[in-house]
């Protein structure tokens, strides 16, 4: 291709000197060369002052040299990321400026404007970089593709390589010789500013495996976002920026000023591990009673001795202090690997909110190192409504040199960095508590997957309650764990217990990624040491030659729980509770569906009175559910003021979300691991004053017809869990239902492994029902894995990242309904915002909620922030039964959209939300269901034909 010499200064004045626009949110009016310079400067500063040591090490290994060369490569790619804007396809958008460009030889054709969308500027930029690398360096095509993919992906999606390969054939879009010369000149400038020449020795040392390229893209994207924000780089008069700045490898004064103004929290350096874990435990968790017990000590000791980075799996009983042990282990692993923070993931928003305060309290006692503060963020769809996360200190940039009054130099600021409060940025804080969706999205082919990977890879990732991930979620979890292993990210998994197959799958996934990073054979990952019952409690860790299993001898029996059958009859339930609670006490009744919980609660209220019965499930307004949870914790928590008599009727929220203690439990038949999880709330805390009839822990299992030879679970339970899992649970619990107590913790692993072992024989007489249920379960599992695989990110073993986003799900957020539906199967229930409407047609905040009665403007009028916040607490999910019938989901959405509140779209809290309008009686009719809301029972949905 003929090369045309171009006067860069003249071209800059003519083409970019006078108010040349380029569209990067928010819209900047500044010369392209300056944006490229400043993006490169920010990228270099991110490497110097913000990136955690483990990411810097990964990038250094990818360059095959040292950190200085890694920094040069980062600056170079950041400095060329928008070169594709110097093309007719991009420049033709403004006619006046196109005329000026044509005057200096940069021409566009009449067809360019109509066809410009066929060549996006990131693809044009990747093509320009490919041409420059091919003509200026000796890099092989394979390595050139790895580099150009970073530029091609800097807007969040990795297109197919064919788009880059074919770009030079579109002269009217990518440009003729003068345009190409201009692109080359810009790449020349970026290389010179990065300290790179065509003869740079680093070219021959480059490796850039997929994980490094993914994180490198994330750094470039982050630098681009920062350099495009006028809060950090305010607009200057155009005359000030008409001339290109001199080429220098140092950041410009303007870039340094912007960096200081940005005030990202400096990277955290974990403290050195202490020789006395017990003393560290006491210092970090002074409010936790008791000393460091053997399992916790083993977790910390294993973190100190295992190959690092690595995987650590902790299986221990409910309420045994796994979280505290995991946080101590995270400190150790962060110190050993250079991780710059900790990411704690949990299954639900409720569990995440509960964990946030615990992590915050821990951080107040963790040395901040050279950083003046810890940056802590709560990340889920309702995080903005959590007062603990947003209320203190005020929403502002914290001056790193100004310590709060009375501070000892270590303090925690919720999402301290104002820049990180933006969409897709919050998880970049040093310490994050979020839902497991944040982890699952790191393996989803969604836009900006590289930012999710960057947020996780720089931290120790702790995933609590791993057993809560079903097969569909587990498919994404395994791939995410594999990528984390390939990135050298320490991972800690916590569970009450895991089926052997799930344990081996997670270990194998991480080990595959780890071996890829180390260049080892990935075909001989041996997980046989994890088969079957490996003992309980157990700690599993990455080992040099396979998994290392820490077992515990002479584990004391903490409880012997008598488990008995109970007929699925409300009178039988009432009689049992009346007898067991005759001297008082607190009981939990756990149902598998909301409708069964509401039915039981209404019946028990007639027997025991409304002041005795409390209801807990997911179909309450968010504000009411939060109030219910706080009330339960205040009464039944570790230090609760227990009432003389209390009956809590709830659903699965009681097994996941709340650290409560009850004297007696009645539960629907569920998979055995979940039954045991529920039993973990029974006599959870030491209490010497339990009434005599409930002094010994007893659990009654109902929700099935026990009179049949093969137990028949109720229909709702079968819908939720599948028949086979319920039959397997009933089978392994059989001897205990006949009188043999369940010994905790000894029987936990045995029961779980027996229920989930492949090929488990059927009990005598169950063969036909067992075989039918097993075949259906296998079919369902295969279907879930196949459906999850449709949008699953490729393994980290690929040669480059081109095509990683082809046929992906696009731009979705982790906690949006669309995003959750991608990584969680069965989330077709619809979230609505409840509005109350008077007979006269005036809308208001529901009168029983905080701020109740506050008038709302007309539906098309934007809301004030405080009113939007009030409504944001008035969300709930419609019952799944309303949306699972054929065509019902679309019908419900259409009917809700008849009451479209367009003004809500101006509020980030309510954008895209649908409103459910209740009348003054708190009633509505929707798609054949009569709806009624009650603060005691939540939302009730009754088919119209069944309504009284």
C-alpha cells in the first residue's frame, strides 16, 4: 500500500484544531490526539498507582519482561484505542467539519454517510493497528490479533476477526491513502509517547494469553471512561488545544491534575499474616464469642501454606463461623498474592445486605496499609436503598489527607470514589459485597465482560453459600471460577456442604484455569480425592499434585436432632405446635411456596392469635420485608429479646437470609441439603432457658403424603425442586424419620452425598417411581446446562478474544430483570413498583410505607429524587404462578404497561420499572387474578374464578 507523507501538525490544525467533536460519553469537544494522549496517561497512572500487584504481575508475565514494559504496552494500546475515529466512517457525521477535512485531502464519498454504521470506529482502529504492526514490526499474525482485539473490544464487545480483516476493503469507510497515513501518524505518536519503537525488544517477548488480554482491555476501557469524563478533564477553549502537545513519555500536567482530582482510592496492600491466628481473630472480630475453633484455625493455616494463588473450599456446619474464617484467609491470601481487595458474593440481595455490615465492621479493624482509607461498595440492584451503604459518610469525594475526627487513620468509606458510583464501575472498589450475579456475569457473553473480570481479578473472591447455585447458575459459576484461576485470583468457596460432584466440578474448573496460567497440562486434572464423603467438616485446597483435603478427627457432636414425619394437614400442624409450645417458645414453619406459607399463617393466626404469628417470604414490599427481617433478628437473633411465644411462617428466605434461632421446626420436604440448612436454624445459639417441651431440638417434615408406600410430595414442592430430589431426600432421611436422630455435624455430609450420588439404588418398592423421576431429573439437568451454554463465555484457553461477544446478550446489568434471567433460570417473575390510587385518580406512595401518602405527579412527569427513593422501596415480585402459563408473561407485561409511568425513566432507581396500581383497599385485578396486599401476609394472588 502506498504511503503518503503527512504533516502531522498541519493535519491536526486542519482536521482537529477547531472544535472537532468525537462522541464518547459524556460528549467531549476536544482534539482527538489529546484524548488519545490523556487516555494513555491515565492508563499509565492506573498501572502505577491503582492496579493491584497481582494484576500488574499478570501483565508483566504477559509481556515477558518487567513492569516497565508492561506499562509501555498498556500506554500504547490506550493511546491508539480511538485511532479509528480518524476515518471517513466516523468523520462524516458533521458536514461542516467534513468539508474542512476535504480541503486538506481527507475525502469522504457520498455513500459514506449512508453506510457508516458498517464500520464502527473500534473496528477501524483495530484494522489501523493491524496494518501498523504488520508493516512496522516482525510480530506474527497470531500475536497481532491478540493486540488488536484489545482495541476492537474497547467499547465492551469483541466482534469477529472477519470484521477487522475486511475493513481495508472498504476504502470509502476506512479511508484512502491520506486517511491511512493520518492513522499511521497517530499510532506513531502513541508508540513514541509509550516509549515503543518498531525495534522495541518487547515485541519478541510478548505472550498475552486470553486472561491478560481481557484484563488489559479492561484497563484500556477504564482509562477511556476516565479520560472521557469532563469532571476529571474539564473542557478547555478550543484555541488552547489547537496544537498537538510535544511527544513525551511522561503524563501531561493536565493529566496529572485530572488524576489528583479523580482521587481513586490507592490500592490496598494486605497486612502481613500474623503468627498467632487466635490473636488476629480476636482483634478482627471482638464481638464474636469464643476463641478460634479448629476449623477456623485450619482455614487460616491452609491459606498460609497452600500454593497461592489457589482455591480454598470450606465445608462446615451452619453457624460455625465460616465467614470470619474466610475473611481472615482472604487477608492471608491477599498478602501472599498481592490482591488489592476482597469481593464477597452471596446468593440473594437479603443475604448481601446482611453481610455488608459484617464486612464493614471487619474492615474498620484491618490495617489500610499505605492507603488512607478502605473503599467499600455494596453492589446489587437495590444497593442505593441501603442506608448503611449510602448514608455515612456523605456522598462526596473524600480527601485522602483529611481523616474523620477521632479516626486512627483506618476508616471505611462506602464506595468512596465518586467516579466509581457510575454504572458498571461500583464493583471496582477495593472491597465489595454483592450478589453472586456479579461473579456469574464474568462468564456471560455480555457487553463489558472485561470490566466484570477486572473487578474480580484484582481481589480475593469469597463466595458464600455456594450450595445455593443450581445447575443453571452452576454452569456459569464453573466458567467464572475457571477464568479466575487463569487470572491468578485466589478464590474461597463456603458451603454448609456440597455434593461430591459439585465439589469436584468447581475444583476442576479452577485447577484447569490455574494450569493454563502456569503452562501445565490441563488434561490430567485429578479430582478423585474429592469423591464421595471426604469427612465433615472439611477444608479442600489447591495442592501441588492434586487437591489437598484437611479432615478433622474427634469432631464433637453439637446436637442430636430428632426428625419426624408430620401429616400435611393444618389441624395436625396446629395441634403439634399447641402441644410443643404449651410452655412458650419460638417455632419456625417453613413452606416451599408462598401460597402454602400464607395458607398456614392464616390458619395458625386463628389458633394462636395475630400477635403470635409472623410471616416471612419474598412477596412483600421491599420496605416491609426489610422491617420483617429486622424484627425477626431483634427477637430471634443471637442477642434477640425473645418473646414468650412466637411462630414464624416463611419460605426459603428463612434458610438463607437470617441468622435466627428457633426452638422447634416444621419444614416441607425439600432436597436434603436444604432440609439440613433449615435445621441449622434450630437451636442455633446456646440458650439455657428453653422451655422444657422444646429443650431438645426436634424437626418435623411435612409437605408430603406419608401414607403412601412411596411418599407423594405436594405439587408446589415438585414444581420448585423436582420429584427426584425430593424422593432422594425422603429416602436418605428414612431411618431418621423412623426414630434415629440426626447427629450434627457428623451426618450432614453422609446424608448429602447419599442423596446426590449418581446411581443411588431405590428403596424397596420405590423402583418404578424412582426410575421415572431420575430420568426426568437427568433430562432437566441436561436442558439447564444446554440453555446456560447458549451465552457462556468461551474458556480462557482461546488464542485471542475475537468473537467472544458474538451472539451474546448485549448490554444488560447484573441486577436488572433481563440480566438476572441470563444467569438465573426461573426468574420470569416480574418485579413491580406498587402505587396506590384514590377513587378520584390521584396517585400516591402506598399509605402504609415510609413516606406513605406522598402525592405523585402525573405519570409522564419526572420524580424528585426523594420521592423516587420512597417508591424504590415499594417494589415486590409478582407470584410466578401468574407468569408461567402459556402467554401469560407477555399478557401481564402488556396490562401493566397500560399504566406506564414514563416519568420514572428519569430516575436511575426506577428506570424501566413497571407500576402495579392498587386501590384504597389495596386491591387490583391483573390477567385473571385478584391481587390483595396485606402487611401481615404480603401479596396474595387468587384466580378470579376462585375469588369469593
